[in-house]
């Protein structure tokens, strides 16, 4: 579904050029859920922006569904690192934003209900808890019914209870909607809980240094299994060895 | 309602201070220098129709000037602030012309627009236009990237970007700037209604009223009160507009002002 070949992305020009990604090649199968981990500033958000067509590759190619990515696509949705809600729009208007921009009809109320946001439709983001704001961000992307779901640290800076709840939510949504998902995270356990394969990136400029296979994702009570703990330990080991 | 009470209390305080100054001046100088509020209001009521038509003329001029300043200054400022390339080209031009007070160019404006109604409105419009323009430009430059990314990610066109992000994000700052500029606008209005009013053109407005009755101090002061009410009216109007259009800025909670 997603194919990335020799992707290099740099920001700025001239002497102030910042190389964010250097020669990344990877692919994600249709319906697969993968995690991307790496240190801060290694280009994880940049990778998602490129997959979403928001910034063009400096070198290399990105293909989704066999087509070169040139500009944003309707079947790809991105959840921004901080949810990216517009504070002047209500919860409902924020959730509907993508649909409205694309001139599509659709009912987001069902999605809001699914995410436990029923009754808050007329509130503004400034009136919500951080966890609720993240869920509105998820609702906005989900409402587009995308084939590809790009998630940029949707659980960062949340308390562990809320974090776990949203992790469970994402797993449930993935099992229900069968989208192809790329989840960027800082959190090792989260990567193991949600990534069928885990892509480990080096510090900036980001390179793919290791791929950890983790096929047990989605099996019942995976989080409590010995297998899970072993995988977490293994991933931690990989991160240490790769110097990240 | 609470705000109305606040304004009434403030008006009362102003009147008391005014009376105090008026009485002390009388005591020190032995004659009436500044008429008191009661005498002023009495005179004002006696000439209420003349006063209110002057108020109406000034209010109309000010509304027209403010509307033009908004309709030209807001889009221009937003585009200049948001579109990187344009900003680099036009910002020196704006910062060079921005500090020129339009009254300094009065003679040229007078030659260009004649002595009638137009030039009065042009001067006030210029003053307000630059305030709106600069505020809009600054606010548009400061829009957080993530809002733009969020909307672009959904495939927004340039127009949708302005509609969903640029305009709502900058509106509070622009309306506040406009509100703060009301004082400047009223000053300009006063200037053109007096200095130019003598040269020719329609002899209307509060400035003209104040000047015409210079030697009837109570009446002249009634005109000044009218001018301050005019300013207050537009100030309150812009504040109401801001509260109504930017509700999201005025939510409760610990961070609320
Ligand atoms: N617009 C930009 N202009 C210049 N440099 C940028 C820009 N955006 C990002 N960078 C740089 O590119 C590098 C990668 O940034 P990116 O946001 O992709 O990292 P990240 O892995 O998502 O980090 P984090 O985990 O902190 O979110 C960083 O070093 C950053 O400083
Ligand atoms: Mg990031």
C-alpha cells in the first residue's frame, strides 16, 4: 500500500539546509499497522508529512496504492502531533472540517459517539481535556474514512490511563475499519502494542536502522503476555545498540 | 448588564472630577474657566437638535471611514502577512508610509479630493486603514503552523485556508487593534471637521460644532461630551463585535481574564 524508496527530505536552502531524512526505504502492506520509533528530531513527523503529500521529497519516491504521491490525497488522513484542532471551531465543526473541505457529506456524530465525545459537540477545544482533544483529532481523521491512517504521536503527553484507553481505541478502530496505519511514537511499549512491524530510526538525519517483527499485535490480552514483555525488552535492546 | 452599570459609575466619576476641577478653577481664578457638567448638560439639552445632527454627521463619517478601512485593510493585511513573498516585497513600503500622519499631507489631500465631504472621510480612513492593515499583517504572520497543516492535510484550497484559518485566527487581534484606534480616528475626525470645515464644504459635525461655539463655553463643551460619546459608541460596538465573533476567546476556566 505504501512504498518509500530512497526518501531524502531536507528543509530550507543554502547554508541553512537541515537534512531531516536520509535515504529511507520501507513499505507497508495493505491493512498493516506499523509503528515508527526514533529519537526526537529524527524526522518522524517529516516522514508522515511526506506520506501525506504535504511536503515533496527532496529525493526518492513515495507511492501509495501504486501511485506517486503528489499533493494531498483524499484517502490518506493525518492526525497531527498536537491534534491540530482549530480553537475557533466547536468539537463538531472540527470533526467535520475534513469532510467540509473536501465537499463531502457525512455524519460525524456517529464517530463522535464512538469516541466518547457525544454531548460535547458544541464545546470549543479550549474547554476540553487534553485526552478529549486528541480524540477529536482522531474523529476528524476517522470521519474521512481513509484507506491510510497516519498518526503522529496521538498519545504523547497523556497520563498513562488515558494513553492506554486511546491505544485500545486505535487498536479497535484498526480491527474494525481495516485501514493501513502508520503510528509514530516515542513510547516503546506503545510501539510493541500497536506495531505489527516496528521501524527504528536513527538520530537526525533519520535513517531506517532496524525493523522489528511483532506479528502478535491485536491478539487478546497481548499487553499482559510474556511475549509482549520479551518484545519490549528486545526493542529496548535494539534502540540501545543502534545508538538512539 | 453589569458592564452598563460599570459605564454609568465611570460616567458619574468623570462628572464628579469635572465638577471638582471646574469649582477649583473658579475659586483660584475668580471667574468661570471651565463650565461644570450641570451647566454643560443644560446647554446641550437646549440645543439638542443641533447637537444631535452634528453627532449624526460625525457618526456617519466615522462609520464610513471605519468600514472602508476594514474592507480594504483587512484583506490586504492578511494577504501581505500570510503570503511570504508578498510580505518581503511590500513590508518596507508599509513601514515607510505607516508613520506618516495623514494630517501632515492635508494640503495635498485637499488639492486631490477638494474641500467637500470626501477629503474628511479620506483622512480618517487613512488613519484607521493603516492600523487595521498592520494589525492584520502581524497577526497573519503569527498564525501557528499546525493550524495551516491541519487544513492543508484535508486538501484545502487557498481560499479555504483563508476562510477556515487565516481570517478566524487573526480576527481577535484585528478587532482589538481597530478598537484601540478609535481614539486616533476621533482625533483625525475632529481635525478635519474644524480646520477644513472653515475652508469650505458642508459645515456639519461635532468638530465644527465645538469650534463654532468656542465663545459659548458650555455649548462647546457639550460638543466635546458628544465627541467622547461618539468614541465610546464605536469602542463598545467593536468590543461587542469581538465578543460575538470570537466567542472561543472568551471561555471560562482558570486562564480566563
Ligand atoms: N519547517 C522546518 N524548517 C527547518 N527545519 C525543520 C522544519 N521542520 C522540522 N525541521 C527539522 O527537521 C528535523 C526533523 O523534524 P521532525 O519534526 O520530523 O522530527 P520528529 O522526529 O517528528 O521529532 P519529535 O519526536 O520531536 O516530534 C528536526 O531536526 C527539525 O529541527
Ligand atoms: Mg514529530
